[in-house]
């Protein structure tokens, strides 16, 4: 007997003798919420609809006996409810209308269908509620017979399915479009694949239940070629980025592998595996099917899959581009760009115990040069693997540069002790077992939060400081490091600017014969005015000039200025006075150094013997052969050479014999506070050595008459110092030479 034969609310009960094997397989249920303050209405409604099966689903009933109770159920489970059978008059005349308003406006639930029922035929409905709040039907309880109730429920569920399908389709398209618009985001592949599942489900009128699988490749940064779940929806959502083997159903796993192996769709009862392929990028899309696919369904799928395959290819290509931009190609760790992005994350910026470390592999270039680049690459991979194994997932590992790794974590996990422990044992790189020494720069977060690029800079400053340390292999960043660096950079910029503006000056300190005190030469000394009536110390700015590479240009300017002043001295009648200037190792490294000196002497018409080059022992020890070759050539040309600050650099006697020297300068530290039979051993040794080698000796820093007298007794030939004259500008030098000339003439 069909339900249509009934025109009243006569109840029909299920046949207890029904054969269960003939009943359809029920996978899920439709949730129906009955809201009424009359308990009998709940019972009658449930019995009237108990045997109803729509789209292979039974009905599951939920009960509320007041408007407020209905609101609570909707708040907790509203998105899972398909139909609401709602009484209008309960604790108040408009209680049902208030439930409708609450559900649509406050909860934003647009999918559940609403059937309003009232037991008061004379009660006039509120038209604006029905019009504005998407009500499916409004009936009095007396006119809502079983057949009419079934018809209304059928129509409402069909409407619910259509709205659900539309929303599901919209959601799937949103995911695909959002993924296409954000292809360089980390989650683009996941979002795209999830969108594919929901969109296919929408096309076929299914629940969004399925997953997209592919061989990992570069998508998940895995080294193996296993099949992984890239995106999923429904009950499978928790499996994303996991191997497909984690699925408990072996039939699904086998069919996915078969689909990728055969490179075609596999459509069978209960589920289907669809094959995606474009330009070498392939995937298998598993869908849980509750109905058999029609010919129209298959055509829709083919069109959709051919279109979506191109999108899948684009997502993969862009993911590879993202990896190229943010992943290190060798170790698969985050690279410098991603390291900065990670430092900018709020969770990291807000961490109170954050510690960032840079780990520099000492002498890594020697491994590349000695064992080959492949051995170097194998070592870097071995280091990355040990860092991954030694620190848990809470510590972020990265490869910042060629031989520099980075760590981000709490200061209890990321510390010099934990890092040094990682490198305590040697590494296996191919056929080589290599011990590795490291230098560590550390940055510990403070109360003030810094941007990622700023943290990177500060950690690098600490690393550079650690490289200069002679006690430990690590250094924590301190604010004064940056202040000093900033000050140095500012001084370098000003030095460059002042040099280009020709604000630097060359002053001159006379050198005298110790016995006659006649001026036999002058040393050209560089001076840098500070713009406030004083001068910047050469001990401060000369190292900066060397560090910045400006010393070469400054050196050539000093050479030109010296040659120009030699000519001036000649014109003033002091043609016997030589000019000494200092030369640094960067100048010797310049391949034009020797030719430039010769060309400058020629340009100003200076006799080569009037020019003397002063070098320190450290210059000789740094690049001995380059220095020896250059000075030998200049010696043959006639230029004299003096070794400055002798006795302070522990130079090799073998190099000393090879150098074409003319003078040894006794350092001022050996001249100060000289007393007979006290502290005179080194000074006496240097003078004796100079005499044995046939060199002239000159004492620096002579400030007292006793020092001069003692140096004469030791056999020293010449001297310079405050006892005779301080450094002075050229005009003052001219007056000094005239006064000395007059003084000698009077004697």
C-alpha cells in the first residue's frame, strides 16, 4: 500500500518480518530536528517518517521541546541538520519565529530547510519571516496529514540537497581558485587537491569524501618515490601529507597504486579512482561512491578532469618554483629567504626564549679544493641529516649559505653546548671520514621584537665576532657590536668622502743623524682632519682604509704627494733630504704597484734614491714572495727600503736576508725608558744585527736626550722623535729646515 493512499494521520508501522538482505545498504542518515512543546507530536512525527528512505539514507531524529532548547541544538549541531519541523507557538506566541531568526541571522545557517507547523489555525503567520528567512512550508498541524508530511519532507530534502550541492560546488571552486591565486603559498597543493575532491563530489551529487594521491617527488620534499596523500576531504582529511598506506582499507590502497601504474581510471562498485595527468605530473583521485555513475556523469568527469589536469600541472610547477625560491636544492632545508620568513612568524617573534644560531663550517673550501665538490656536497648533506636527527621538530633547521647552517629554537635547545655536541664526531662523506670544526654566532631574543632580516643581521654580526675570537668558537650578539660596526661603516663612508674631497693631509717628521743632528730625511705621515679642529688617529683609520680597500688609492695619493714635496724641497735648496712613506700589503698585491711607483717618479722628475718605502714585518710575513719580488725590482731602479717597527713582528731571518733593505727602524717600544744595563738587550741586538748586515739603523720615538745618547753608544746611526721634531705640515717643515740650516751655519 503506497503512502499516497492515506489522507489522514493514520500511522503505518514497519513490517517486522522484512528481509534485511533485501533492504538497501544505508551509509549515512538525514538529521531531522523536531521542535515542539507537545511530546505527542514528537512521537507521531517520528512514527510517521520512521520508514522513510531518501537517496539511500534513513532519517535520524533530534528533539527540542522549546525555542531556547532548539537554539542550543542548532548552535551545537546546526550544520549537520537537514530539516527542521518547527512549531510556531511554544513558550511564547512567536517562539518559532525567533528560532528562525536566530538560525538564519546569528548562526548564519542557510542550508537547513524549515517547515513551520502551528496548532492554532487562526494564528496569522508573520509574512516577513516567511519571506525573508527562507521557509520551505507553513502548515497547520491538522492539515499536515502523513501523506502531505511525506511530500513536504521529500521536497525539503530535495531542496536541501540542491543547496548543499551548490554550496559544495562553490566551496570546491573557491579552494581551486584560491589555490591558483596563491600558488606560491606552502599550502597551495593541499588546497588545490582538496578543491578537486569537493568539486568532483559536487558534480556527481556526492558528499565531499575522497583524496588525491601522487608520488611525492618535490611536492612534499621527500627523497623517496612513494605515493602520498596530497589533499583530502571528509573522513580522510587527517591523512594529508601521509603515505597512502596509512589508509586502513587495503582495497583502496591497491586501486590507487593500480590507477597510477596503469595510468587510467578505475571505476568500480562503491568507489572510483580517477587518473589525472598533464606534462608528466600525475595523480590518482579516490572518490567514495554511493551510486553508480551514469553516462552523463562520466562525460562530466572527463571534461572536468581534462580541465583540472592543467591546473594540477600548474600547481606542481609553481610548487617547484617555490621550492627553488625557498628551499635549499641540496639539503632540502629552508634556505635564507625562508629562514627570514620563518623568523617573521608571530609565534617566533612572540617567543620569550627564542635563540637563533648560525653555524659556519671552518675551512670548508679546503674540502672542496682537496677532495672535490662532490665530497663537499656529501658533507653538507651529512651535516643537514645530523642536525635533523639531533634536534626535534620544534627546532627549525636551515641552510643559510654555502657552508653556513641556521637554527631557530628555544635557548635550552639551541645553545653552544648542544650545537658543539652535534659536531663532536666526524662525518661520513662518501668514502671520506671528515672531522668538522665550526664557528657559531648566537642571537638571543630580548623584550624588543625585531624583524626577521634584522635578526639575521645581528646573528651574522655575532658570527663574524666569533671568527675573530681566540678563546671560544661562539659569540652571542651584543648591542655594542652593532654600534661599533655602524660607527666603523660611518667612518669608512666619511673617509671615502673626505679623500675624494682631498681633505686628507700629508705631514712630515724629520729624521736626523744622531751624531750631528743634521736632518737627513723626513717620514711622510698621513693625517685625517676630523672637521672639529682635531685629527682622527692613524691607528684607527688606517685599518679601516685597509679593510675597505681604500688604502690602495690613498697609498697612490701619498706617493704622488711625496714626489711633489721632494720636488718642492729640491727647489727650496734641500736636495739631499730623502722622503720615506709607508706601504701596506694591499698595495703590494696590486699588480700595477711597481709600475705605478716608477711612473710617478718619472712624472715628477724625482731621483729614485730620494724615495724610501717603509714596510712592517707583518707585511713581509703576510705575502713574503710578492714583497721580495717587488722591492727587489724597485731596489734595482734605485728606490730605498726600510723595515719599520723592527723587533715587534717576529720575522724570519731567512726573509730578512732576502729583502733588499737599506735601513732597520728600532721600534719606539724598545727605545722608551732605556737605561744602561736595563731593558737594552733587544735595542742593542737590533742595532748590532743592522750593523752586521750593513744596514743603517734608525731609532723611533726618541723623546729624551738620555735615549739619544744611549742609542749613540749602541752604535745607532739615525733617529726621529719629539726630541728633535714633531710631525708638521710642509710649510712648517720648510721653516724648521731653514732654522736647522741657520743653526748649523752658526756653528
